[in-house]
């Protein structure tokens, strides 16, 4: 049931890109019997089908960009001089 719910989620550009890259690399890896490329393409296919990004981000949540803290130094007033 979870797989069906994941497949019904909206298909964005990045999801289709991961799926297309995964399919392309998997076909190439099978043709050349490249096992390392098969593993990489399997990860890309998994990400494309299940609509997930990198696995460490899902587990640890470390991909969030911290918000910039406003400080007093950032709010200095700028003084302009008129040049003739």
C-alpha cells in the first residue's frame, strides 16, 4: 500500500530526472556488465520511483540549510557621499 501511495505523489522535474538517469545508466551497466554502475543506477531508480532524495538526509535530516542569524553587524547604516 505504501508503494502505491508513493507512486501517486506528484511527479516533479527532479523525480523524473532521477528516474531517467537511473534507467539510462542501468541499461548501459547491463550492456557492459558494470556492477558498480548497476549499484549506482539502482539507487537512482529507487530515488526516482519512491520520490526520496539522499538516504542520509531522510534518516538524519541533515540537509536542511540553517537560517542566517541576524546580528547587529549586518544592520550597519551605509553612508553615501555625493561626488561632483
